[in-house]
């Protein structure tokens, strides 16, 4: 929240790494859906707007991953 309040929304991206089998849900880990299942609901509880969530999860990564 503090980063957004300080005008850095367009510089925030989040990710997670599934690099070992125990991290997969099949083996008891949080799996690939962790951000959508756990992090996004916490963001909403903490007052993030849908526009902020979309910027962090969609728009900024698209911009960062675009080859120009």
C-alpha cells in the first residue's frame, strides 16, 4: 500500500516460483494458483482496488515482458 500511496503503482509486479515438486499442490505445496487463491484476497482485504490489482498482475507484467 505504501508504494502505491507514494506513486509507484506502475513499478510493482509480483511473482512466485515453483521450482521443486513439494511446492506443487499435488505434493502439499501452495501450487501455481497461490497468488490468485491467497494473495489477491489479502490485497482486497487491505483495500486494494480492482484497478490496482489489475495493474500489478496484468498491465505492469505485460509492459515489462514486451520486447521493444
